[in-house]
């Protein structure tokens, strides 16, 4: 299947005001080419709804895309997803409708990976449940050598926003939480985690764009010009 990596990056515009534009990219890992590209202003959030999807495609994104609405949108397009999620803002439920505590999903002892089947609830703006979907949540350990760095990033991010950090947030930094619509029959938990590691390729794409090609500011006369430039 076609594996699509999604992410966004900001580019500063030339001129006196130095406005930022956000470039939303879908990158086809199968042939190493940009598949879709959308240019918006910096205030438009990262979302899978910026991209068209075909049945059977797998879309993969980081925590910025790990929302119930993005999951629901992908399923409705008959595509699949592997998304990193933040346990604090991605509620999951058991078959009886009870909310699941992520603490019970972390690997224990010598376990490296744990997974569970659970439900997510798509809601409207008023909180009314529109539809319920069955998904898998997979939790993998972060290598010990990288745990301290992950915890440091969490603390720095909280300090920058002048927020107090919860002990649970520090503990969760030692794990990778993923949600997927792919079935166990075709993709085991280990395979899902290995696939997610390939998401780093789109980060390398942005690094190439900004550092190697030295494109940090661009002149945008129109979105069409920006797409051609990129």
C-alpha cells in the first residue's frame, strides 16, 4: 500500500512584514516524492483534512495529527492511519463505554510493546456523539538512551508556555503511543512501530529544503507560485 507521511513547516515571507506561511505536505514514501502540498497562513492548524485520500492508503503523522476527528476523517475516506497521540488529550474507551486509563496500557517489566483494542468517539461541537470507531492503541518503550532527552523536551516545552508539568507527562515521555486503524491480521504491533519510525523521512525533507537548499524565506505572489517554488 501507499504510505503517505504528513507534516507541516513554516516559511517566512520576504518583505517588510515578514509574515509566515505554513506548508502542509503529504510525502509518498513508496517513490520518495511529494504527493500533495497546500499553502496556508501560519494560523491554520495541521490536519489530515488538508489532503485527499484514496482507499487503502496509509497516512502517518505525529502528535499534531493525533486527534479523533483526523481518525474519523481518514476512516470515512476508506484509508488507514498510524498517528502518534498524546494520552492527555486523546480519550479512548472500552467496549462498555468506560474511559481507559493509559497507565494500564504501558509495558511493564521486560515488556517492550503492549497493545489494546478500544473505541474512540467522534463528537460534534456541542459534545454530542456522532459515531464510534474501533481502533488499536499500541504503546512501545523509548530506548533508555533517549528517555532523558524526551523528558527534557517536555520540561522545556512546558517552561516555554509557563505551564506546570505533571508527573504523568514525564513518565509518558518514556513511551511512544500510537493509534491505528490497521488490523492485527495484516500488521502486528511491532510492524506498526517500525513503520512509524519511517516518518522521520519527512523531517529530512524539510531539513533539505531549509538547510541544504538554503531556502528560509520565499516570495509568494500567490499559492500557485509557492507550490511551484517548493
